[in-house]
């Protein structure tokens, strides 16, 4: 045996113990992952669920890259209502003050 390296009994025991420990950790992690699925697994959120996450891509001024915004359906609905009310209010103020833009 050319260039054979002898390993002492202590080193051999350490290597075997380390290998067994790694195998135990890997098996435990796999068992935990398969035994306890997440509560949302297999459940599909309905379209009308107010807690369903909805991600939309919005443009950003000054760049070609869009930004992704994720909110719940309820938050998107609230935002749309606020935006609509603010637009209506601004239009009414403009009409009252006589600042209607020319055609």
C-alpha cells in the first residue's frame, strides 16, 4: 500500500459518530417536513376571501422597472375606495373653484 494513512481508533469512532449524527438530523428533518404539513397546504383561497394575498405590478416613474406590491384583497379594496373618494373630492373642488381645464 503506497502512501497509506493509518487512522487511529479514536479518529475512526469520531468519523462514524459524526456520520451517524448527520444521518439522524437529515432523517429527523425529513420526517418533520412530511408529518406536519402547513395549515394552508391543500387549501386554495377563494376569489372573495378578504385575506387572500394579491400581488400587482405597478409602474415606477423614472425607471423601466416595475415594482411588485402585495396586499390582501381587503387592503386592495380599501385602497381603491380611498382613491376613488379622493379623485371625486378633487374633481368637485375643481368644479366649485372654476378651475375646469379648457377643452
